C-alpha cells in the first residue's frame, strides 16, 4: 500500500535579522490511508510550522528549502502552481487551526460559511449545499442543526465542531495545550469517527 502523504526531508527556515532560524529541519514521515498520526513536542519546536509547510502556507520571511518534498496522493504539493494548489486545499485537504474564532466570520451565518465552502469545491446549487451543511452539522453533534445553521455565532465547543464540518481525504488539526485540550480531543475523535474521515493527522502541543 502506498502512503497517502509522504513527507521527506522537510526544511522550513526563517530569515530573522540576518540570521537563519531552522524552524523545521529534516522532518520525514509517511501517513497511510486509515492512519492517525500525532506529532507532539514543546511549544516552539516546529509542529505548527510543519502543518503549514505541508499546505504550503508559509509566508515571508519564511521559506521551504530544498530538498523538501511533500507528496500527497503521488503529487508533490510544493511544486504545484497556486491555482492547482487551491484546488487541493479545501477539496481534498483541510486544516483546523488552534483558535476556531479565527476561522469563522461573526457577520455571516454558520450556514453561509459552510455552504460557501461546499459550493467552492462541488458542483451543487444553494439548496443542495444547505441540505448538506445541515447534515454535516448533525454529524458533528450540533443539536437542532436546522436552527443552528442560521445562527451567526456559536459558543464553546460548537465553534470547534462547526469548523470540522469538512469532507476531505486528508484532515489535520493544530491543537494547543490548555485546560480544554482533553475535552476538545474527545470531541475531535468523536467527530472523526462519525463523519468517517479515513485519513487524519492530529497535532498536539505540550
């Protein structure tokens, strides 16, 4: 069986005041279909930079240096054009960041934000996208999804569940270490099981 994700000699450096900071320096791993991989380490050791590098989300002064390779389903993501990469992000690969409020727009309803993501990657009309959004909200354990879909703000774990209304082959989360982490992890595990995500990477900080 071939790995779904193959990371080889990943190197992400930052030029800070004329000095090179090697945030990620030679990371390699394989992730096979059906597997869950956890990367655990101290704050600042490079876990988040690793996740961002996989999706080629590193901005200046950062750079992903040779001979880094990130192969997803046989394609090297680091060599894709911005247009081709946009087709992969969201449609096949998703990432949940540490703070859900940074991923949700409070001036738009929950339903609009989910349906926009669905329609951006699938050829469906608004009605079908809304029906699918309601189904996804129900699957991640949000009560009364027919009502919640028209809410502008969700609180607590509901926000975290909402941003996990995703349908992707590869799914990664970036969780910080705070008092809520163990509860969030249980939610994550429950959601992943219920929506049948077959490929998942979970990054935890300690």
